[in-house]
């Protein structure tokens, strides 16, 4: 969940920082240009004050004109800013550099026209760092209430754009630092929020795997999740109590029914002595009675398997499988079925040896039941990374896709195999025994016909 929640928080925080950063960047650029414009306004006002007392060159004020020209030339030399004083007819009273002329159109011409109306020119358009524009400012020269000339300054923007870029770089660095802090905070926040969820997920998985005593420690996270953890623990307690009552009922019923059934079977045997040899009704009753006794035994085994905790040990899976195959080989030979052991001879895994033996017995017994005479049942021991497997593949009739989904359910048997001896609990017991120790049973088709059953146990010690 963190992989979905964390990117969402990062995107939201990045959007907030960008929403704050863009106006700030615009403000920095505007402030830099405004500073330049204010400096140019001061300069044009000073030049206008000097030009105010300079008349036409023919008027005899050559000294003041020379002073103004000298000031403009020094201004251009020191700052690299073009400046000039122009009459209404565009003639220059003084200017620097000498080759510069008032433009016929553009920002410079517009500023000149505004100043002729007796007011300072409007602020020039914003110049961005990626543009190569210039800042033009014009101020009127007023004498006796009339505008007699206009002072125009034409500034390059390279230094201003450089300062703007430096300001933007500081903003970017600040936002990057803020983003790193925000990501760290989001990481901690999501960890704090999702810690109870992860614990709850692990506990749910444990309960789904058969470890009914798993509980959640409601000690971290938001109050809502802590309440959820407590509610989960209450639910798990109730479920465990119900299952325990169910197991106890099955075990008690199975145990209590065994004695009356044994007495009933004994009376059937005594009754058979009074009837003719080979009576079909007695034989049928005897068969059904033994079948009922077998079902009660399986029910009791299933109840005990669900109740008992696994005694995990580092077990030689290869040796244990070879032992079980050897014990079933006489029955296989009696039925005319070849029981073959294949694969690695020394594979270790963590399992309850008694539970694993019982599970292997159930799987091999099931394979021998449905494998016809002359066919083969192959048992293969292998290891695959963190899992040790025992694969039992038979050459029986196999199961359909729908039947594969049902196999392992309690009391379920295929309609095609109702005449085969069994209670439908053997594979269920095997699954319960293995699940208690972190193992599993999987079923699949064995082409061209038959069933492949894979018994797997972990090679590393499962977490308690």
C-alpha cells in the first residue's frame, strides 16, 4: 500500500511546492527588473535636471551642453547603458554613444511618445531570463511648464537576467530541500500510518494459513487503526472459540460414536454366526459398518490435526519419503502398480516429521487407489530455492478442471469414483497437517492422464 500512497503524497507535495515556487519566481524576476527601472528613473531624472538648463546649441550655452555630453559618455562607458536627450523632432541635444539614434518603432519609440506628454514612461514589459530584451525608460525635460526634450535610457538586461537566474536557482535549491524534507516526512508518516495495516495483514495471513493464535499488537498508528486492530483481535478470538468448539464437537462425537459402533459391529458378527455362510445382507451391513468406523477414525484424526501445533524440525525430506515409499511398496506390488522413487536423495526442510509422514501416506494411498494395474506411480523429491517438494504423479483417470477446484474439500469425492473405498477426508487431513507447519498441497493434471500432487515444505524456518 505504501507504494501507492507514497507517490500520491509526493505528487501532492510537489504540486504545492510548485504552486508556491512559480509565483515566487515571478516575484523575483519582477523585483529585479523593478530595481533596474527605479535606477534608470533616477538617472533620467538627473539627466533631465542637467538638460533643463541647456538651450539650443545656437543659444550660447555650449558649456552646459558639453557637461551633459560628458556625463552621458561617462554613463555609457561605466555602465554600458545608452542614453540621450532628444528634441521633439528626434534631434539629439546630447547622446552616448554617438552612433546611437532614437528608434523609429518599438519600446523606445513608445516610451519617447509617453514622455512627450509630460509624464514618465510606463514600466517596460517583463524581461525573462531566456529573452534578450532591453529596458527603456524615458523622462520629460520640462522648462517653463513645457516639455522641450526627452531623456531616454536604453539598458542591456544581461546582468539583470543573471541575477534573476541566481534567484531562481536559490528557489529551486530551497524547493528541492523542502521536497526532500517532505519526502522524508511522507515516508515516516506512511510508515506510521501503515504499520498497523502491515501487522494486520500479516496476522490475517497467519489466520488464513491456519495459525489461529496470531494476534495484532495495537500499539502504533492512528487511533482508528488501533481500534481496528482491537476489533480484529476480538473477531479472531471469537472465530478461534467457534472453531475450537467445532473441533471439540467433532472429536467428542467421533470418540463417543466409536464405542456404540464397535458394539454394533460385534453383534453383527455374532448374528452372522446364526445365519448361513455367505449371507449377502450380513456382508453388506458388515461393509457399511466398517466404512462408518473408518469415517469416524478420519474425523477424529482431522479434529486432532486441526488442534495440534506443529513440532517443526529440520527433517531429511528425501530419507523420510524413501521410508514411506518403502512401506507402501508391498501394497503397490499387490495391486500390480509400479511405485518408483526418483529425484534427490538428500533434501532437507522444516517440517513436523509425523505430520509430513501422515500427509505423504494420504497422498500415496490416494494415488495407488486410482492407478490401474500395470501403470506407474512416480514419487519425486526435489528442492526449489526456499521450498522442498515431494511430487506424487499417478497414471489414473485424473480429474477435470472443475474437480481440481474441489479436491481437498472435506468429504468431497468425484461422482466418477464413488465406488472407490474412502471417506473423502484423507487429502483434507494432509492439507491441514502441512498448513500447520507452513507447508502446502497442490494439485494439477498429469498429462496425458492422471493426477500430480505436490507436497511442499519450507527449507527455512518459518516465522512464528
